[in-house]
């Protein structure tokens, strides 16, 4: 019998938190303090503790969480920042909006993360930082990358938008670098009910500067010490996030359970995610690869299963960005974008849902 399985239902994902959210909103409304209040302050402390970092600075979005630390480093304006060639466009846009040049580095075709063995070949005398992206909820090989950064005196920013709670070598995402950039977009494992982001860091001076930058370059009203931004985590969203953070490990555990059903049940004719012993993956996205991706996607839709493609167009082929990269080919990135398919793996999906998806994919 056919079922109707959404790729994601934000209504169903947030249903377990509804009573909490209603109380949160009531308390928020009655407080009369709606910007940078007690909820943001409390969430920053709690999320820093969760990530194992000294500081967390709430900002307006995941994109801003990339822009602000890069801007805070105050590199020369012709500086280059290395970034994986198969990332979501926000990673690249963050570098551009901070005033620097993105330089694409091909991924490891096994993990889909930036390939440490290709980083050194892309370093020039203008390279100042590496923006690593923990894609799909799998952390990069930060052991190797931090060693390269130390050798060449480069800053590291982690794009942790898909990796809340992910671990590499017993240390969480956002705690391996100069700054970790998190998004709390509603579809994330730790998602709010709107836009939101945060920056984690162990650098006291950087944390202090970020507090200025997110608020017009000011910490004292009407006194502006830096050229800043208007990028503050919303007080209400922080309150929502505090309630969901309590259950983030439960959310990640559920998604890992669903991922294991895919790993064990799907035919080996499909390329499934690679699992590394040193990594704890949180499966924001569970993707498979197949040259028959488009036909499989349509077949699943006809059987009541909705899927997504993360992402259909490679960054170097996007109309708004391809002028930045000339005629350089990025074959690994192109191959991933042409063959990847993201399967349902939400907090609201059941074991029975995933078994049905497995059955239909194997019957394709």
C-alpha cells in the first residue's frame, strides 16, 4: 500500500515542543524585553557549554555567522579564503560579503568534505583562512586541517550549519577552529521557528569584538567603536532554541537510528554515506548517489515519497558566481551535484516510514 512521506514536515517536527513554545511566547511577551535579553544570554551560555567552547555569540542567521568572524579578522581586502567546491552557496557568499575572494578546493569523493590532501596546492601568498564545511552532518578531517593551518599560519572558520552535535576525535563541531558558524534555520537538527545563527569561539578577544560587530559596532548605546552590522539573534528564537537544545541529543540519536536503517537496508548498487570511526555523524541530510538520480526521484514521488537534492547546481556553475571562478573545472563537485539524492530523515519520521522508503528504493 502506498504511503505519503514528506521529505520534511516542520509542523510535525515542532509538534512535541508546542506546549513549551506557547509558554515561552507568553513569558516573552510579558517580559517587555524583545532584543538581546535574558533568553539570548542564557542560550549563548548553554550552547557554548554544549559545544565545549568558552563563548557563543548569537547572530541573525547562519550566513552572518560566517561573515562576522571573517570580517573581524580584518584581512587585507585582496585576501583569499579556501572553501569546498561542493558547498551550499551561503559558505561562498559569506566570504564575498566579508570582502574576500573565495578559492574553491575539491572535496574528498568519499566523505564529500574538503579534501585535506588538496588544500596545500591551493594556498598562495594571499591565502588567509580556510572555511571548512561539515556537510550533511559529518565533520571534516579537522586533525589534518588544523595541522595545515598551523603550518601556514591560517585562520579556520567551521561552517557548522549542518553539524550541531557532530563530533570528530571526541571534540564537537565549532570547537576545532578560530570560530564556528552555526545556522538555526528551521530545517536544521537544532532549528528555531525563523532565522537565527551563532558563532562559537575560544578566543576571548574575538568573542568581545563579535559582540560589538553584531550590534552596529557598539556595546554602549550610541557609541560605535567599529563599523558593524545589525545581526542579533532574536530573543524569542533564543527562547525556542533553549527548549529544543535540551533534546538535541535525542533528535540526533533518532536521526542516527534512521540512518542505520538506510545503511543496512539499502542495496549496495547505491553509493551510501561513508562512516569513519573517528566521527560521530548527526545526519542533518542522508544522501545517496546514483547516475539514475532523476529517474529514482520521480519513481519515489510516484510512490508517495518526497526527496530533495542538496544541491542541484554546483557553486562554480551558478549564474551569480561563476564569473569568480573562470573556466576552471571542478569534476568531483560536478559529479556529486549531478548524482546526489537526499532521503527523508527527519525527527518526525518513523522507523516504519524509513523501511518503506528502503523497500521502494530497492525495488527501483
